[in-house]
C-alpha cells in the first residue's frame, strides 16, 4: 500500500465521523448543507424592504488555554459565537447564520464534540443557524492538544435602521447591560496578572468569588442579541 493521509498524521476517517456527529446533533433542525462544500441559507422567507447583510469574524483568543488548563471544552463554543454575534448586533443586525473553523494537530472527537455543543448552544441563544464549518488537522503547525477556533457570523438589517453612530448626540440615554465576567477579551492580561504576577493557581478560590478561579475565568461570554433586539423593537 502506498503513502496515505493517515501516514502524514491526517485521519480523514475520523474527520468523517466528526461530520456525522455534528449531523446527529442537528437532527430535527433544518440543516441540509452540513457536509457539503458550501452552506445554504434560504433568504426568500425574510421580509425586508432594503436588506443589508452584516458580517463579522472573531476568535476566543487565549481563553482556549484556560479551557485546556481546565480540561473543559463545553462552553468555549458559546464564547466563539458570542464574539461574532455581539459585534453585528451593535449595527442593529439580527444574526442569520454562523460558521466555524477548528484547527488542531490531531482531532480528538470528544473535545471537538464538546466544542460543537457550545457552538450550538451559542447559536440557540442568538437564534441563528449553524450553517457549516471546517475542521483541519495540521500536525507540524500545532502541538498535540492545541486547538485554534475562528467564527464567522452573518446578520441582516434594514438599510435605514443601521446603527453606525452617526446620529449620536448630547442628551441620548446610555443603557448599561451587565456582563457575565471578563468574557473573551483581555484573557492574556488576566492570565499574566493572576497566574504569573499574583501566583494564583487554577483551583484557588479568591474572595468574594465562590468558585475556582479557572471556572470563573471560563464563564461564557454573554450573548447580548436578544436583549438588544428587545430594546430596538
């Protein structure tokens, strides 16, 4: 037998099994494009006069290192969706669909499945569809157990309802929305301050916190889509 992909560290069969796992998780939902080369989304059902598509792409930064430290990957997908849909809602756009990109040295089906669970939960919270994604095994680029995640969200808004800051004026009301923690921004700074400078460990409970430091840092980024939509409506 000649040289195979598996000989180079890329397990196509495992990748195919992962696609089937995702399809199983999506049973009962209208997702006909999972496994195809492109994602399909029917915009015919949308009733907009002058629709504008709004897109955003983002990642979760070094929060992935915290997930690795804790051995917990079930919520990092929520963060991934949140970082994208929270950006497009600032323009007044409601999320339509989401795509993900996952890269690693060697695909671990359990970890990858947990990540997808989080992504699906994030999509449910923001009322958008998981339209597709890409999973790449790249030994030599990543170290064993390393993961990289990127997300892509597309939303829609009426042209005359785009929020771009042009109409901000003195006297406008500011509405503050509570966060769930430090979200997925500034994690590198938090790791530096808490673990390196202060010398805390992941299992430390620091008053007034009531949970382990690592669990507090891994609290998922809050998705603001629904509350902002309610305000806009």
